[in-house]
C-alpha cells in the first residue's frame, strides 16, 4: 500500500531525517520518501504489519502536523 501525507513543519534536513527514522521503526515499511519543498511524505508499506493511522500518529508524536 502507498500513502501520501501533507505534513506541516518540514523545514530542515533534520526534520526529514527525524521523520524517516521514526517511520523506519515500523515493520512492514518498504520505502519512505520526503519532499521538503512540497511538504509531503510518501510511504510504501505492507498494511498487514502497519496501519496508516499508526504512521500518521508517529509523525504527529514528533510535533509535525499531518494535514
């Protein structure tokens, strides 16, 4: 499954690294691509192991706003 999220507050390279690190902790995540310019996070994952709400929650726990 692939999900694309609009995320507010991605301004620096550290933001990208922080989000990637959090997403990578989930079993079933295949790929994560982040565009700082567009404020988008694209994640390819196996929804048998992880649900979209869990991914959103992990991003929001870091202090970012998922729109």
